[in-house]
C-alpha cells in the first residue's frame, strides 16, 4: 500500500512512521519543501503524480492555550488552507482511503459527561481555541461527506503527549509545558513554579505511540469504521494532578503556585471512547509510564531546539 503521511515530522506523524513497516508499505513522507500544503496548485500536482492509496493527514498548525488566545485567526485560516488544499486534491484524484486527524476541541465547551461523537456541533465552542476548532470542524465535515462513497474517516483525538512533542513556550500543550517548567525550575534551583488557573480543570491526554499503533492496525479496515471515531485514553486528570505527576517523575519538591489571573480553561474535556474500544482500541501506556518516557525524550533532545 502506498501511504502518504502529512505532518510526518510532527509528534503523531513521526510516531506513525516509526510503526509502519516499510517492507509492507511504500511510505511517502515529504518535507514542506516537497509538499507545501499552503500551495493549492502544488498540492494538487503532488497527489496527481504520486497517487497514494491511503492518506493519513496529520499536518496542522497547533499550539497551546496561550498561542491560541494570542492569534486565533491564524489558527483558523492556516488550518482551513492546509485541509482544503489536501482534501480537494484527494477528491479530484480519487484517493480511496483517508484518515483525517481531528481534535476534541471540536466539541462544545463544558459538557459534564464524556463526549460522544454525535455531540459535535451541539453547542458553543471553548473560546480559547475557537479558531482551531472551527477549522477542524470544516475538515471533519468535508471528510464526512466523502465517507459515503469512499473510506474517508475522521479520528477525533484527545490531547497527545510523548516523544516528539513541542516543549517551547507558546507552542507546547499542558504536559510538555509542565516538563519544561519543572526542568527550568530545577536548573535555576527555584522553590516554586507557576500554574495557570486554579488547577481544577480536567484534561484527557493519550500517549502518542498508542495512537500510532492503533492507526497502523486499523488502516486496512477503514470500511468497518464509522465516519467519526473518538480516540483517547478514556481517563482525565486535573491540571494540578499533571503538575504533581511530572514533579514526582522529575524529583522536584517545589511548591506549585496557582496564578488566578490566568485562564483556567474548560472545566472538563473527556471523550467517550466506547466505539473505539469495540473496534480494538486498547491503549497500554499508563500516564505515569508515558510521562517518564516523555521526560527521557525531552532530556535527550532539549539541546536540539525542542525547548
């Protein structure tokens, strides 16, 4: 099978490439210089020339809460362009199978229960990442319309963490941001570190390698999947819990100080993954083990531009 992975240098894309067998698949993992998804014409030519059997579309402009708050329109417009460019070219040239990587931020804010796939578009979005969420909703709808005649499917992912994550300020998500904060606090011998908000907000994180393995094991059975499928750990922890887990793993004994002037964010964001479990989804990495592996990767790569 000829498989195109967009965003192949990102955390999820690189994890997928690590688990896909090059002897069983012809892997296409073009750099931005070879496939610039912001160039509609060039993208069309690339798909026409290479004719992939399956596209795993991981490429997106992503960032943490501070980046989304500062520049919501950029997250909206850039992701709309990336998705339009690839999805239109894929439609035009008859790509039969496609996995679209979407995000749990597409769900309405503050649902009190685990979010089910049918609840997308059932309420208002969380304002702190509304631009990104709107772009992903448009991409999801495009794929859903194509799923009637083709094996185009959307995987709605929880927040991810693991090797290859971004740790620099402005781009990092919660776990990566905490790891970098704790490392700097230890380096500077600080006896406290700042936590945005009051720490009560709950978030679901899934280890990236578990997601990559599920995609590998499922990509030839897309016809058996619903058009939209939640994929997450099925467990959430409070923001303070994550600070404490990382601090414990890094042997940091300082005080975690809430900054109540900063946004706490949505109270809870947990997905119902029962449909995925029925299709074989069974993540094996505990949050404790996943954090340890992420810290190891960070410490090995922190001098290479990941901080």
